[in-house]
């Protein structure tokens, strides 16, 4: 194949113009659904109605007994940690490579996050490293199916069971994904889903938590859902408590639910398109010197995505990931350095984030450090080099948007642009 001169050196770009991915989250369906609620004067629903219907639809979709709609994904995680007994003196094992909301609710429980390594094959927690970090304080493990990637969920379930720990899934990126044919979100004691604006199923600001356990469901209700405790599953768990809650108000907005229900009805098609497009890109890039694809492991069916990920191998490629990304952008291919490890976008990896290193959390009111471990209130003591595998992977990660509404040949051209840049770098020409 003749790759021609790089666009950044005056050559013709592989793509004539930047790509706009036009998957529509708001269609006439969403507008009508919200209008219907407005026409009926619905502004807030404490239980039943559209809330109850959506909870049932989600539980059925994931394959669990219960679903509980919450106002966002962060509140689903807080609810899950509280429900499984994460509190002072306890630890939760989490990846350092995730959105910070997987971890910050652990601080709201006055507990301590413990960061474990991720696996380069899945970009998700490495079960062997998780097992090494289990102590008598460990109460839970939180697996994040980051960017829709699915690790061996049976291994995590087994690990949690053997050590008597709770398994929590932060499946915010993996709507509709499966492991061995079973939906992600159904392996944990509790599965948490953000349905914020960027997610595959979105209500703008919304969350859904699923579980098979009536008791865990009730404990989550008690934390954040005033007005529901008295009835339904909660009755037998907390007799005589009335319908008060512990005061966090995590109720979802009915308009957000109306929008998300429409998204749920289109999820299968969105996942089909994204899966096809990722496969096209991976096929074009497989075997390219210096670019590693991240393919699903056997038994895993990816979905949701948010972004597609690749790993650069700088010595083989002949350049850095930043040089590679910039040269691809000049070809009009939307290749970026990974967002979660980009210091311009976030704190970078969480074990090195200022919030966990140096910031005095004990200075805050509330419950942001463990009173049993005052020595940790200024930081958890991590430093560069403490998670060598995670740090290495994330320093080499690049991403593209998770295309949905662009033609197949445009996706292929993104892959060809990446190949062109890699070819030039392999030859020592940047
Ligand atoms: C992996 C992950 N967990 C949790 C959250 C928090 O969700 P929310 O923004 O809905 O509170 C997000 C949001 O981006 C996320 O990506």
C-alpha cells in the first residue's frame, strides 16, 4: 500500500475532513416521552409509575431481581458501598484507572480505597493482583468494565466468595455487555450504572443500581429513597422504621427516566454499530508494528464502549503516543491520548491524584477520612512506580471516539490513517 507523505509534513490527509459522529441521543421519541409527562403534570415521582416501570425493565434486561433508579451513577456507587457495609476501618479494592466517581464514594463511607493493578488484556482489574491486596480490613472489590471491556467475571465472583467479600460492579461504560452470555451488572452483589449524558443509555443525569438481594436493595432504599421504605421489599428488612430514610436523597428525575427508556430501546442497535466499527478498526490495525489492539477475551462480549482504546509500543513504533496522536489528527483521524491518564483532562491515575496524596481530607467537615486511621487523612501514601503495570499501560494508551453513526468506510479510513502514521514512524520518519 502506498501511504504517501504525512499530512503533518504537507501530504494529503487520509480523511478529507474531521469526523462528526452523529448518533442522536435526543430524537422525537425522547421529546414525546418527556412531553407526555409534562402534559400529565408529572414533575416528581417517589415510587411506582414511570420509576417502577423503568426499574423493572432494567432489572429484567440485566437479569436481576431488583432495579433501583437513582439520580446519577455516583449515588448508585455510594448506595452500594453503604449497603454492603463499607465503613470506618474497612477497605475497598479498586482500579486506579477509572473515573474518580468509582472511588470517591468510598471516602463518604470513611473507608479507605486500595488501588490494584489492571490487566493489559482487558484494561480492567487484574484478579491476581487484587487477591494479593486483600487484608482483614477488605470489605469489597469494585470491578469497572472500563470502556466496555469485560474481564473474567467468574474469577472475580469466586475471589469475592472465597474471601467473604462483596463484589460490586461499576458497569457505567458497559451497558449491554456480557460475560459467558450473562449480562454485566448481574455478577456482583450489586451492579451500578451511570446513565449520565455520555453513556450508551443516558437520561442526562441518571443512575441505575441492580441486585438479586432484597436486603441489599432495602439498605440502598433506606439510604436515599424517602417515601419507599414502608412498602415493597423494605418492609421485612426494617420493620417499624416508617417511611423515613437516612437522608441522602437519591431519587431519579422522571424526565431523565423518560429519556433513558428511549435509549434503552435503541441500545442493541447502538451496540451492534459500535461493535462492528471497533472490529473494523482492530482488523485494519492488527499486526501494525507498534500498535496493540485491545480485543475481547474469550467469553466476553463488549458493549457500551464510550471510547475505543489501543496501546502504543513506542520502541517498536518509533515514536511516542503524543507524536502518534498528533500526526493522526493531522490526517483528520480523531485519535487522542487516553482521557483518564491525560493530566490536562483529569488528575491522571487516581493513586497519584492530589485528593489521595497531600490533600488534608480531615480538614473537611463530614466523613471524608477514616477516624480509625488518622495517619491516612493526608494521603494514602502511593507514589509513582507503586502500580508499575497500570502506569505503563496508561502512559501508552490512545483512544478514538466510539463511532456509531459513521459509514463503515470512514471508520476504515481512520484505521488506515493510523496505519499510515505508524508506517512512517516505523521508518524513522515523523
Ligand atoms: C466508570 C464511571 N463510574 C461512575 C461514574 C459516575 O457517574 P455519574 O456522572 O452519573 O455520577 C462515571 C461517569 O462518567 C463513570 O464513567
